[in-house]
C-alpha cells in the first residue's frame, strides 16, 4: 500500500485500540502496509486496480445480504410453529425477489442509485402494492408510480476523494 494509506490504517488501528482498551501488536501494525488478495485469476486477465475494484464489488454483495437481513428481517420471526416460520420466510423471500426485480428493472440503467434508499422506498410502498394485487390495472399503476419514484430518487453522490464503487467500475470501462 502507499505510505499514506498505511499510515491512515495505523491511525485507525490505534484509535480502535484506544477506544476498546485492547493492546495493539507490532504484527498487526505491520499488516497495515499490506492488502492481500488471493485469487485463481491469472495476472494476464486481471490487473491490480481491477482486482481491488472486484473486492469492493464483493463487499457490495455482502452489503446486499446485510440489507436483506436488516430491512426484511429475514432471520427473525414471531412464531414457534415451524410451518408458520417457513411460510414467513417464504413470504419475505418472495418480497425480496419482487424488490430485486424492481431494482433490476428500474435502477439497472442508473448505477449511481443506492439500494439502501431504494429498499426504503419499496418498503414505504409495500402496503400500496399489497392492496393493488387484486386488480391488474391498479397493480400496473402502482408499480409505474413506484418505478418513477425509484428512477428519480435514491441517488448516490459522486465523490472525488473516495470514489464510490459505481464510479470505480465506470472508470474501468
């Protein structure tokens, strides 16, 4: 890593150790100089900047699962009945699949959109979607309005100092 990045990591480690009142080993400080990436992709097919960007994309996938757990509460239920728990999980997975479909259809052309903000919008529209399911025309109108909200909102700001993942991916093209 460049020296300024390593120094920043060391500062963060010292701050963490101070806050948590835990000792900080010399070995841990030495690792601040390194970012270790292990892959089976040959060097000819993947440059270092591309590998680092893919690492960030992998983190975005982890954040998606975290979003599913926090917003949809996929790992929580109120019943002790195993069949009700299974139905609850299936209902939540169906809701997540529908949400992901909406994100893919509405947000795919716009890489600068935030899935976290989009999830909040879909969650706010959940009751309207549920009530519209009995009437195809009403469902179409509701989904159209929701799509408009998704495409016009939930923007991420472009950053110069620490570019977002969508900016890094765009710069590779």
